[in-house]
């Protein structure tokens, strides 16, 4: 087993099977926190993460425009929606551990690693919760094609830590706060209690992941004497290849440290272009 946190992260990134990847992520997270509790934190180390994490043979990865639309009115449609959530969660496992490995040369307090190891551990738990629900429905992760563009944010920000924090937790994961309540309602109406419980766990814990992004983005802005709001706007315009679309979950975004003047101007700018 790797003896540094960065080495552990690379080991996770190089594991293809979803269940094995998440089991390893949870095991390494437990090792990290056990060492922290004992007062003997692991060495962070440095590592060379792969540009693309290892992936299972299935699902087939398609261009976003080629992924079939999900119609949640049927059980088949709800299974497709859950499959998409599982795919997002597996990518999130890799995104958080890649953040640790790729930027391990940047000096941070140990609290930075505590936050992102915890986030990577929770994303692994989320993948397993959703995969369990899929299997209870007679499906499994890999049964349907999935979105090939999920890793683009990591590729685009491979050399820019502030860009990574702005786009992944503060835009992509914040979007999860906007859409998850609607998904919970779909499965509540379908009386799929196990799915509702899984999505409620995910919803509660994703607030923390967005908060970690905001906290460490502001920390780096303070370190470099940069005004956070215009810098966030600049980075999102540069790296995010889609639009910020309301409605926004302003309450949960605020709970995560994202005030409206961070994201509404970007949405309004997008809407003005459309008009």
C-alpha cells in the first residue's frame, strides 16, 4: 500500500472497477483519519496522477448529445436517472482524490486534506448507496451508456487549483444542490423509499463539499491578495463550458458559503446572450 496520501490518491485513480475503487477510497480515508486521531498524520507526499482515471469497460461513454433522454415517469426512466447519478458520484470520487494528488505540491494546512479526504470518502459512500438502489431495481451501474464529458472540468483545470475549486465544487456540485430536491420528489411519488433515503444522504453531504470548495477558494484568494468574487467570475467564464441556469437553491448555496452575487451575475450574463 502507498505510504503517502498522494500515493493513496493515485492508487484510487488507477483502480477501474467502481465497487473496488470506492472500497479503496473508503479504506484509505479511514487510514488517513485514524492516523490524524493518533496524532501521527500521514505524509502528504507528491505523486503523478493519470490525466484520466481508470474506468470499467461499462458504461459506454457517449457525447452528451448522444446520451438518451431520461423520462422519470416510468420505472425504466427512473433507473436511467439513478444510473446517471451513480456515474456522477463515481466521477466525484475521482475528482476529489485527483485534487489531493494533483495539487499535493501546494502547501496547505492539514485541514485541507481532512476536508477533501472526507469528501472523497462520502462520494464513495454515495456511489455505493445509488448502486445498491439500482441493483434492487434489477439494474446495475454500467447497464446504460453515460456522459463522456464528466471529466472535462478536471482536464481543463489540471494546472489551476483555483480554477478547479471554482468549477468543480462551486459550480458543478452546487448544481447538485439545485436539482436533487426535484429528484427526491420524483422517487417519493414513486414510493421508492430506499432511493429517497439515499438521495437525502447525498443532498445533506453535498452541502459540505460545496462549502469546502468555497472555504479553500477564499483561503487561496487571501493568500494571493485577490478579491474572491471577480476572480470566481473570471475563472468560471474561462473554464466552465456551459451556462449557469436558475432556479438556484439559494438557501443551501448560502449554507455552503456561496452568496447570490457569486452566481446570479453569471446566470444573468448567459441569459442576456441568449436574448
